[in-house]
C-alpha cells in the first residue's frame, strides 16, 4: 500500500488546487466553501533521481517509482466536531490516512474566506481545535465504556482508565496526541487512532508574489517548529498552472521564476521525512522499482513489501549501496570489487540500498 496523506484545512485554503496540481487529476476547484464533499484520491509518483540512475545502469523494461497517495478532504469549519459543515464525515476520513498535509491560506484576493480575513495562525488554531475536540470526545466515550468494569474492581479497566485520564488532560490542555508520552506499556487502542496523533506538514499557500518566502511562511514555519511539525511554502495556483504545461515548458517557466524545482518533489520529500521513511530499490531482469519503508525495517520485512511470499521464504539479501553501484557502473563491477554484500535476517535496510532478495517458494 502507498503512503497516504490527507490534505486538510479550512474551506478555500487551496486544498483542491494543491491536489490537482500535484496529481494532475481534476478535482473540482471553485471559489466557494464545500466544493469537495466526496474525497478525491490520487496516486502520484515520488520523484527520485537515484531510480533513473539505476535504470541507466541496469536497463530494465520497466521503471517503477514509489507512490504517494493524496486524499483531498473537504474543508473543516468551526464546530466540525459537532457535525457542522458535514464535519463528522470529514473527521472520519482523516482517521484513514497516515499523515496530514494542512494547507494554510496566505493569499488574499476575491476568493471568499470563511472567517472574513486572512490570518494563518488563527486558521491553524481553528482546525487544530476541531481535531483536538474530536479526540477528546473519543477518549471520553472510551472512558464511559470502561467505567462499569472499573467500578466493580476490574484492575485492567482501572489501569486503562487512569492512563486515559492522563491523555484526556493532555488533550484538554491543547496538546496534540502526537506529543503525548505514555509511561510504561503500549498505548490504549484509542490513543493510536487519535486525529492529532498523525504527523503534520503545514503547507503555507502563498500568493504568486511570495512564491517561496514572506512573513506568512515565516509565521507558519515558527508555529510548525514549536509544534514539532514540518512546514513548506507553495503557491498552489502557480503549481496548478505549471501542471497544465508540458514538462519541459513547465521546467523552463519554473526556472525563469527563480524556482530550483517544482512543488511535487519538495512535498514528496517532506512527506517521507514526516513519517521517517527510507527508500530502497529492488532490481530484477525486467524491472527496477523504488519502495518506501519505515526506518529500522529489517531485510525480511523489506522483502515483504514486494511480496508476502518473499518475507516468508527469505534466505538472504544481496545488497549494494546506491553510491557504490553508480561509481562502479554495473552490479558485476561492484561485485568484483567486493561491494555487493550478503545480508541476513537481522540486517536493517538503509536508505539507497539496491537489493536483490533470495527466497524459497
């Protein structure tokens, strides 16, 4: 399954524009609230120049990049946790994603703002508050369900309720679930499904004149740093215009505007960093493919990303570092120089590893 990021924010913040620009899909874009009701889902390739370099060496029939799934979730408003603006449906969809891309409006113009003015920190607070209130309601419901067992002396129920009381206090103080540290054993199930437990990347949606920086981006970046989150500045309107151009023209236009690269590579890298993911490459006679895995993944589990049979029947992994492969110019040359290693079940896959898995069927 690809990494899934849900795009959230207030109505008219530019979520659907970002989605369309990055996926080249055609999410409806209009200057009025709740244009998006059913979530738009797009699968996009994660650009990685290393994959192309490996392909030039191995000359496969197919080159398959890693994938990023983006879910364009309709805008949240005040009291979404109570169902305002179809809030219950939207909040439920957020529970299905791995991470959040929170689009924050930093542009003016004629597009209606649901709060009447542009204020990025206020807008962030509205969305964050709705997510926190929804999480508080989830924790409260769980405690209510535990109460009868706790009252009759069920030790496990009492311990879990005490843990949830600490979590409830943490959330009530305005702290997101991702910053909660539970001493001792594993988290209660409800804690793992909190909306605010998901890592967040704040995307400041800038005006064209501020396409790479400006005071709004600085404010969003400071907020993100204090919250332990990431931040990125993009002009989604410009990115959508570039998406409608042929690739070479888009690159030339982007360079003329002083942008070293398009928004997709920057956003993709930021999402990978957000979840602490690493990339390895598999090679076969007819295919080179990129795969994303959590840091610390061992070789059999990495093989399982390709196919479950490969994990079950794992024997060993033939590994060469990307830099060594490129320097040698071929797998054969790298093997002759002793740079192709045989690794076993305890090997932790590193970012950039080029791997051929050996397994028994």
